């Protein structure tokens, strides 16, 4: 062997010996993030859907017999359901905005516990993406019991939020509350026909009447969606009640019909802003009657039928903040900090069968602010009413502000202030205040009127407790102050300001699709009027802390 050939062979042997180490270093090198890939002009290649079960049995903490049973009994979400919800596809340029919005859309599905979208391979300007989701337990069988404002509610139902992994929600059940008992059937498919068409149908037989409703719609499912259309209808017959000091003093029959048909278009997201336009027609038909066998109200609401066309405009800003430990426990939350505004104008005409000609108006706006690092303020306002025969009628104005001040990873100060005012209302428009809507130390619907103010202050605690890998635990100390006044149904026994203070336990069932936050509260009224208990106990399931 010549010296040259021997040297060449030696080099090849050294290169072969070193190659595994070089390859390992290349593999171990972190992949660029989506922001870098977007800046480099990369395009999306293969999209891999990894739809995982409820529990990760490769984790020793979740490799338990109960969790293995749950996985065995559960049908995972079909990959096509996840794929149909993606806002990007193969060949698209990488967009951080679309990837972030896709995560928000997926996390809004109750049958998903976790979502992770990440690049897994990059070559020649093409990036392969993996969409990794983990399911929740989606079958809700059983009995529910809650208590607020001194009144109990209960229910027995069977609800599946993700039927056979299809994303379809189906429920049948029996419930009872202070107003009525009800047997209800409901089915909803938000991804019908493999797209974004939403179908919903509800059928309820109640102790005081019946309710039927349906909806078929293609919504503005994303900020860049270019069109929307839909039709919906509702028919409801029930007994409505008049309250005084938390007690029912009268009832009357309310027959209600609602229908709407609309179509909309948009220019999509342009420079971070979205503008949407919609045209449609709607029907609002309310009829009232004295109900035999029950006490009649002093004044029965007037029958009203409104029908005619409307136009709607929406103006949205694409600015969201991903936070944690605000309204949920150890779960990502998205706050819309940008401007979200809408205005709708309609004309009710006797030519359409309406009871009178009227201008119908509705507007709403909200915006988030960051007064200081980590702090979040969300302000919202709304206006709704009608103008007819030279008068403003049934107008409602609302204002609300929510303020979040983190005090470390496990503590948060929260404040909420809200106010509402009615102009020329009907009796059914009464603003109520009590244990079921913000004043936790008093009976439900304790005060009523055409003006309402409420202030809530809370010190929230978010613990690291993760009981059985199923429940997150939190707590709150709170003060509520409020008043409802004006109108025909004043609480003569306690017409002034009311206040209470209390403590609450929060239990979040994070691995189930029905996993709202269970509130267990003890609230004591401050200087309570005669006949009010010194301590109110409340147990209620809510969607947030």
C-alpha cells in the first residue's frame, strides 16, 4: 500500500469514527422557533397530528390503574377533527399569527386538555410541524347539586362532549332549580361536514312549558375568515316571576319566539385589524298572559313583535396575551387586549308583521390595558334598545371593568366593578341582585330595579396542589358591595347598599371536558336586614375562578 493510499484510508477511518458524534451534535441542536422560520420565509411541509389519550402512562405519576382504565375506556379525538380545525395547511408560509390563533381555537374545545404546536424538522426552507393534543375525559354521567342565595339546584344527566372522538356533543338529562324542573335533549356539532359549519338542536320539556331551538351557521371562525352565514330559531313557553326581597310575589306566562337569518363578509386580517359586515333579518315576538292559579303581577308586560332587516359591523384588533393563574388554575388563558367593537342597527316595520315601526340598536366594545408590568385591565361597555314613536324604549346601558394584579406566581388581587341602567323598561327587564349574581351573602334576587351597581374585590390564591392528577386547588377571600334600585319592584325592607365578606375554596377538575371550577363559598352579610341569615353557604360550578 502506497503512503498516499494509507493516509487516505486513515482519514476515512477517523471520519467514520467521528461521524456519529457530529450527527448527534446536529440532531441535538435546537430547531429555530416559528418567529425565526417566518422571518426566513420558510414554508410548511408535513403536518403531523398526534392526538393523545387522557393520561400519559409513560409518566410514573400517571401510570396508575385508574388512569389506565380511563384511557382504555376513552375513544381519542380523531386526527381529522384536529386537522379540520387548523388555520394553516401544507405549502403555506409560516405565520406565527396563524399558529397562535390555531392554538387558541383548539384550546377552546372542551374535549382538549392540552395543545402544543411545534416544528420538528427543517430542511431547504421547509418545516414539518407537529400538532400535539391531549384529550380530556369527555363523558359526564352523574348527579349534580349546587346551592346559591339560599336555594338549591340539582341535576341528573348523561353528556358526552366528544362522541366517538368526533367532536360532537350529545346530552340528555333532568334538572331542577328555583324556577323550574326540566328534561332536556341537546346535540351540537361545531365541525359538521368536515369544515366549520356549526349545527345545534335543543329540545326541553319543562314543568312550566317547553323550549325548542336550532341553529345552523358558518361563523367567522377565525380572524382571517372571509364570510359567514347562518339561520337560527327559538320557541319558548315559560312562567316568569316577579321577585321582592328574594321571594316570588307574582308570576305570568311568557311565550317567546326568536328567529334570525344573516350573511356576512370580511376583508380578513389587514395590518392587525379585522372588519366584518353582516346583513340579515330577525324576528322577536313576545306575548304575555295571566296564568291561572298563581298570583298575577300588578302590571303585565305589553305584547311586542319586532320584525325587519338589520345591518351589523364589527371592528376587531388582533392583540391577545397568553397568561396563567388569572381566571383558571395552572391553565393557559387568552386575554383580548385589542379593541373588540360591534354595532348593529335594525328596522322593525309593520310591513313585516311587526306591532309597530321602531329603530333597533345594539352596540358593544371592550379593550384591554396593561397599567403596569404583569397587570391587566379589561374594560367593556354595551348599549341596547329601541327608538319608537319619539321615545327611547327598553334601553339598557352597561359598563364593566376587571382588574388583575399578580402578587407572585401564587397570589393575585382581582377587582370587578359593573353598572347597568334601564330606560323605559318593561317589568321583565328588571335588574336583579343577590346570591346568584354577585352578592354572595344574600338570598338570590334579593333586590331589583332599573339601576344596579356591583363591586367585587378578591384576593386569590393558586396552589401547587394537584390532587390525584385530576384536581387543581385554589382559594379566595372576597368582599361584595352592591345595590339595585328604581322601578316598580323595590325591596322595601332593604332598599339601600348591601355588602358581604367571605372565604371560598376553588376546585378545578382539569382532566374532564365538564371541568369547570367548583366554588364552595361561605359569605357573611354586613349589618344584614332582619330575616337574613348571618352566614350563607354556596356551592356552584362556574366556568372560571
